[in-house]
DNA sequence: GCTGTTTATCGTCAGGCAGACGACTAAGAT
DNA sequence: ATCTTAGTCGTCTGCCTGACGATAAACAGC
């Protein structure tokens, strides 16, 4: 039967694209690179590239992250987001792109490499609205942001935006930035410190946010947050 | 740069695979087909096949569903599940498979077509344990089942397993089958009838489940269930 | 027709959790 | 010394859930 005859399968290009998110200045930011090659040369796009013939998809995502941004060997969260394969999404040929979501703590300025002529963080809201990203990357970005918003509700993933040791207030600011809302510091503190194995106190304190010294915590073993953190409606 | 040079991109095969779930006899069942062609000829596998050159991914999933099972033009839910692309997952060549999840009401016996030498429903638990499905389809099935289990918690998706008009008890049996637990009929009734726009009474009643006549409902406009239905632990 | 069985539906009550918000603590800034 | 900023502990109230009693309306069998 023709469609499953390996000798005449229709050839596709397969790429990975990365939605890399972090929290900077109380705002959810995403990483974009300036394309150094056509198509869309000079435009901003999500980092990504073709999967190599003997490379797994997640491995390709990790490689592209390292190559194009220098965000290598860092404690980041990486998960598959979704796959985009509409005919015509790449003007060159039929390309299916497997998008990955990366959550990273606030990092030094990205170092562009590989095919990228530039790399920068921008507020996710601006990227989704004004700027036109190359290909269908605006839509991919939106899905990544929505996934992150949904997932911090019921998992400990928000800590992936924090450094290894962090305070309850810093974790709260992550939720506030990702959701774009203000949360009650007292209720938030009760919630996260009251959930077993969610936070582990390291014993230290810090005043890097000003004010009274705050306890430092590490991520606990709990991966799920049950009952979930409730996202306010406004 | 070589990896993004379209003229020398590494060619991949791209397929869609379908995790088709339904509830039969108080049990979550999945659809499998017997492969009529190598590789894995004669073995059971998830329905699926190669994406055509000018066809969208979701369109390919819908086409394969119709071709291989005859479950066409039915009120089913179809969503992208995940993409599997490990090198070596297909012995013929490098193939990336985009898996889709289909939730369907209990249907007449599937009619095999296309490349399938047979098609049948089997309890999902048996497929995940004993039988060895072709390729990495056991893992794909497991992810589909887990997605369904998670998603009926906070969405109205469980109704996709029911006929257009259904009773509260029938909907409860869906949850019980998918989660493999027993739920309190009184608390369940309170929860689903108390959530605004979740269920719309049609006015009719039925006794097809025996006992006292039950009100018939249709799916309401609410797509999310907030607060979620809680899945018991044991 | 009467009785037991099955399923549906309504009600009650106690405990847990979240939202609103008061109060106190401990650092740096002026 | 006082102000400002952030962190932490408590209290109260209302909502939701889990456990479970009670009633209703069909059918099966005697």
C-alpha cells in the first residue's frame, strides 16, 4: 500500500523550536534570536533548527538551546510542548516542527551562536502582540506561555524560574509575573509552606529583596501541588 | 549553515498515530488494528499512517481514523497528544510520529479498512500490560490514557465518551471507568449539576440503566470544570 | 398487588481550605 | 529615631468536599 511503503514515503523536514521563558523585572520574558539566514532573514524568531538524522527530538532541543543561546548545562526544565506541521508554514518546503518549552531562572544575557545573528529576552506580552515573529512562531510562543501558566497551578514548576535557593517572596513574584496578577503574600506563604515536601528550608536567610530577612528554600520532592494554587480571575 | 540549508535537510518520514479511547462495559477500551503489512505484520498496533505531502497533521489524523476504522463523521473529540521520534523506533527508517488522542462514545464494532487486517476494542489495561503492541505504541497508549485521566478532572471532556444525551449516572460511570475507582453517586450528582453551564437538561428522561427514571442532559457550554473534579487516591 | 432491588435525587453535617485582612518582626534608608 | 519595605504568624468567614441518611420511582418476581 502506497502510504506505508517506505521506499516512497513523502519526505519531510523535521525541526525543533524552543519557547524559552524566564522571569525578569517582574515580567515573563521569552528568548528570541535574530535570523542570520533566509527565510525571514533579519527577523526575530524562536531558537531552533533541524533535527539530525540520528538524534532524538529532546536531544536536538537541548543541542539547539546550547548552540544558539549558550544556556548550556544549566538547571532548566525542558518538556515537549506540541508539534506544528501545517503545509506552508515554512516557505522552503514541508517542515514539521516539534516545539519544546524551556523554563529557566533569570540568566545573564544570552550569547548568540550558531545561525543566530543576535539573541535577546523580550517580554512575552510584547512578542505575542506587536512584533511579528518568523514562521508561525507567535502561535507557538502563545501556546508555550499558556502551558507555563497552566502548569504552575498544579505543579512545583514555578521553582524552575528561581535560582537553586530562593525565598517564598521570590517564588510568589514568579507566579505574579507569569499570571500577571497580584497575590496576597500571607495566603501565598501559608499555601506553599503548608504543602508537605514542596519547599525544603536550607537554614539560610537573605535580604537581597530588601526588608526583613527571608528564609531560603530549595525545591522539595513534591512535583504536584494538590490542591492546586488557584489563579485569580480578574 | 548546513543544518538549515533546505537543499540538504535530512529527510524524515512523518506519521500520525491514534489513541482512540471509549468506555465499554464499565472499562476504558482502546482501539487497535492488526497490521496487514510489514513491519510487525500480524501484530496489533495503534491505527495510523503516513502524512501526505499537502495535508495538515490533524487532517491526517482524521483521515486515518476514517480510513482504518470507519469511525467517520462522528461526534468525537480529537486533540494532539505528543510526538515520538526516537531514532530506531521504526525499523525501516527515521520516522517521527505525531500521536493524537481521540475520545469517542461507545460505538458499534469498528470496520477495518485501509491497511488494517482487523480492528477491535480492548481494555486499555490489558493493552498496556500483557500484549506487545508494534513500534513504541504501548508507550503512546499509556500517555494517551494518562492524558484522558488527567483531563477529565478539570474539563467537560468526559462527556465526549457519552452519547449526545446522557444521564448523570452514565457520566459518573465514565469517570469510574477511566479512573478505575468508585465515586459517590450523591456527591457526584451535586457536583456536576451544581456547576453552572456544565450540563443542560433536555427535559426528557430515560430508564435505560434500570431503576428510577433519570433526567437526560446535554453537554453545556462550560469547557472547564472549576474547581476540578477530585480523583480519589487509593 | 406486594416486596425486594436498583438507580436517581435531595438533605444534613463536619472538616479542610482559600480569601480578606490585622498584627508583629527585622532589616535598610533618611 | 523614624520611615519604608518585606516577611511571617493569626483569625475569621464562607465555600466545597466527603460521608452518609432518607426518599422517590422504576422493574422483577412471587
